[in-house]
């Protein structure tokens, strides 16, 4: 079932997205969150799909607009 366009990212998606917006590599994000780099990619893709966005550029624009580019405390 497709998700509505205005669904919000999950807590984990917000966490990964905030780190992604700091231009961290998937490997660095994975190390910080104690997950695998593939999980980082999957999480970003799931977030993109949840928001009905077509590209990572659109995901970055969404994150910037909603303030996910700000440094946040990271906890697993």
C-alpha cells in the first residue's frame, strides 16, 4: 500500500538523514549508529519512498527545508 505524501520520517530515518546531511559517508554513519552501511542506504531509500520523493537530491531538499541539516545528538 503506497504511503501518503506527507508522512513524516521515522525516528531512525530522521537520525540517519541528519547524519547524511552532515555529508558523512554511509560507512561513518553506520559506525556511529552500530549498523551496516547497507542499512544506511536502505534507511535513506525507505525515507525517500515514504515521502514520495524521486531522488536523493529531493531528499536533501526536504531535509534542508525541515531542519535535518542541523547537528543533533546521536543515540542508537
